[in-house]
């Protein structure tokens, strides 16, 4: 009887979901041979290797990671049967274009299902996900932390992966203080997610191996909070799934992958930013949600924006630094920093003409950015280029809209004011009622 040949697989990713899908479904699976990962979206992550220590016994040399543009030659070289799409926050048309590209070369194009890629926890899991990057997931997660503390529930957060450096060292990461962030050499994007938790005295885990991470988190928590990245689906089975939609981007809840999947799975759907959105856009989002998920409990939420020391920037010429993912692949032309600056009568300085190095290239890649500077910082070199761009700007002050204390990383030579944004009081009260209802069951 002839020996059945293994199916040869390439996993298309961006340093996160791709590794998780491999770990859960393909690692130690003798029916498949993963010949390569491809990587896109994030700088500095190609031309490395998924290490043997994480890849398992079937891959004694690990698995190479190549730029996505090399996919055609890799398919031909390795006679690939399947290409597994494993990254997120993309227009549906983009995903289907990739499917057509792959299918034209011969392999089967696969979108893994949630059941095959989620892990069951011994603890209750509350997932916080979104239909798009920048919808307001982080401010919602922070409110949930506060509510659970008031209820006397010990929660530990597990954050969607961002392993951009040494994968072996990043397999399981635990952050309980800002010092842990420094020790793990976090990028600005990582800090934007971990620092708000550690500032509240809460533990957050992240890394590469989410089974190992879950076992660690379960030992110190009554409840696990899954803090999803981009608009990706949860890595863990959710006992309560909270999903954030953005009233400033009506229709995105139906047109982005896999954000619509999240919207369809949600138990609670929060329509955020209703205080700055058009009533017609709020109605559109609500109608779309009710059409695809009539059982979801809907909360309409304001995103309250406050600025420290407003007189520093009032009526001044300012450069605005915003949360990076929100305004780059999230597609938003601005964030909370811009809204705060406009309210204070600031004259907005165009950051593009002052940009240097990789920051200049970021503006070329995302031409919709005209008024704000994304807080890019995937390497020390890029952080220095961000600092230099701010220093170059011909302005009186800096408005900082990123959720971290940027002054810990940069030496800004101008006065600065920090913008903070929180879930509104009415939405917080509604969310608290639903959380108390959940824990009574």
C-alpha cells in the first residue's frame, strides 16, 4: 500500500495569528508539512526562523519565515498543496484577492475556522475584540478591569501576540510592571497594550505559545480576559464575548476580515464613539449588527476624551502623535489627539515634511495620513527616527494621543500634553450591569 504523502503547507501571516494556528493545528500533526511562513504588514520580522524549540519534533531545523512577495517561488519550489491565510484587519476584497492569487498558482486557499484554533480554558474567559483596529477595545478592556476589581474578582489579561523579536525568549511573557516591559524590550506598539494594564497593577500575558501562556495565567486568575488585537478572533473559547464597533466607520462591521466574524459571535456589542459620530452612521452600524446578530446585547458608548494641561497647547501650533496601529493599517486619518487639538483651537502642523527615515516611508505607505504622526517604534532605530521627526517639526507644542507615557521613551524638546480617552459613564454602567448578570449565572 503506497505511503500517503504529507500535504505541504505555507502559512501567510504577520507574526501572531500565523504562529498560533501552527501551534494549535499543525505542530506535531503528521499529515502536514509546513514548509514556510510568509510575513507582511510589520517591519523587521521577515528573514528569520520559527525556532525548533517552538516548532516541535517534526521540525528539527525550525521553519523559515520569508517576505510574502516570495510566495509564488516558494509554492513552486516546495510543490505546496495548501496556503493558510493567518492575519487580520483587512478588507474582504483584499482577502479574496489573495485567495485568487493563490488559487491561480494551484494550491487550496484556507481560512481556518474558530473551532479549530481556539483553546478551552479551565477558567471563565471574557473576550474583548473589535470589528476594526482603533474601535476602542483598549478603553473597554480597562473598564472591565476596574469593574471586576470592584466585584472582588481576580482577573489576568492575555493579549493578542506581538512577537517581533527573539521568538524563543518571547514564547511566554508576563508583564506586571513597567520594568517588565523594559526587560522584554517592548516596541511602542507592545507598550500601548501592556502599559495601561501594568499602570493599574494588573498582570498581562502575551507571547507565542498560547497554550503554555494559558496554563500560567490560570494559576493566578479567577477569570481570563482575552484582549484581542487588530480585529482578530479570540484564541480561547469565550464564555462572554464583547465586541467593539466603530460609529465613525459605518459598514466596516460587514466589510472587514475577520471583524464580521467577531460581530456575528458577540454576546455584547458596543457601538463606540457615538458622541463624535453622525446619527445616521450610528443607525447604520446598529442596523447592520442587528441584521447579522439579532441576539447581541447592544450598548451605545461615548469615548470621553480629556487632555492633561490643556493650556500648554491651546491655540498653539502643534504636531499630533497618535496610536500607530489605529491610523496605519487601521485606516483612521486621525485619533483622539487630533479631536482634542481641534477642540482647543490648535493649528495642526503637517508632520509629513518633517519625517525622516522609516517614518517618512510610513507616510508613503499610508497616504491617507496628512495631519497626524503615527507612534511607530518597532526598533530602537525607528524610535530615534520618531523622536527626530518630532524635533524637526516647526511647532510650539506636541499633543500625544497614544495611550502610553511617550516621555519614557523619547526626549521631546517641546512642551507636550497627553490625551486620554475612556469609555463613557452611561456605557460603563450598562457594561457593569451585564457583567454582574453574567457572574450570577
